[in-house]
C-alpha cells in the first residue's frame, strides 16, 4: 500500500528525476573485561547440543542470527552464555539459565535504527567476518543506554552480557544530537522547523525498480512519506563503525525487522543546530 501511495505522490510532485545509484566509547573498559571472560564448560555443552537442531543459515550473517534470537524464545535461550552478567553501573547481577526470560529486544517495533557518522561506514553492515557486535536500546528521555554484547564463537553468535549506562552528552554549547532527536521523533511542529529547504528525496522509480529517482519534498509532503519513529527512544547496532559525539553529520537508517523496509534520514548540524537535509526510501 505504501508503494502505491509513493508511486502516486511521485507522479504529482516530481519536477525532474534521473537514474543513478544510492549515494552512498564509555563502554570500552567493559568490552575489554567481557573479552577476557571464559565460557564455563556446562555452557559449552549446552550450546553444542542445541546447535545440532538449528539450521546453518541462522548464523550466515549477524542480521540472520539476530532475527531468530529476538523472535524465537527457545533459540534465544540456547544462545545466551550462562551464568549471564547484567551490569548496572557498579552493580553486577548473575542470571542463571532457569531464571532467563525471553527478551524480544525491538522485534515488536515497526522499524529499528542504525546510526552512522559517515555514509561510507554503512558498508560495514555487509561484513560477514566480524566477531563482535553491540546492540543498543537508547532511552532518550532517561538519558540511558542498554547495550547488548554479542560475540561469535566457532561460527555461532552468542549474547555474553548486558550493560546499562548513562548516555554521554555534548557540553560545548552545540546542540546535542540525541537531545535534538528526542524532540524530533515526537513533535511534528518541531520536525517541520528542522527540515532543510529544499528537502532532498530519493526513492525507487515506481515504474522501474532498477532506477532511482531524485527530487525534493515540500514540508507538508514529508509527513506523508516519513518513516515510523519510536518516541523517546531509538536503537543502534555497532558493527565497528566509528562513533564521534562531536560529529556534525549523522545518518539514521531505519530497517524493518525481517522485511524489506528501508528508509534513511541524513542530518547535518549547521550553525550549531541539527536539520534533516535528505531522506531516502529504498524499501523493497
């Protein structure tokens, strides 16, 4: 239905189009500590037994694994290393296998987000050789991050630990991106104020899926096309991309969970305030 709407709207709003291609840490100490942890023998035995029942495709990529991990309670339990460590500041809770409760993460959301400081870093998502990935719940209102640490062992992904920490913020007089985005995600009037004019829009040609159309959107048209944004929170997946709190450029990729939904917002900080400068809808 959204494709149909986009196709109809594009025919009305486009003045010109053309073919082309898509233009393309406070946790460091904890990461080092987790890397030094050893898996207990009984945990290894548990995973060996379960792996025989799981199709090989479950670990072809981190995205494949993560989809099964978040949506399948039995599979999730088999891919958590017990006793499990939950860090909250200086407090550490050890969770036994019998006490584990299924965590759907963000599988029940319409879309999840991945953040980048540069467009080139988006290629890291395709890297199948990585052995460490961190997944964040970012609670913008509470200024907290819940980070999940995943490691690949013998070609299989496992959750090793979770850490809950306060978010780092900018204090140099510039508008902090997360403070800006918290309001942008929930306030339509604020969104309209922070749209660059013109707002560049890139999408697939509804008449030829192999062609890319580039045009602009009027402020009112943004609301018909914008992606579903979680209010007061967002997510991030760390594939190894650099993260600079002082960066003046942010790419926020919206991805559907187990479907072909794909939207990307490009933000830039100009004169100390953030604006949305480009929007892409390249959903399948």
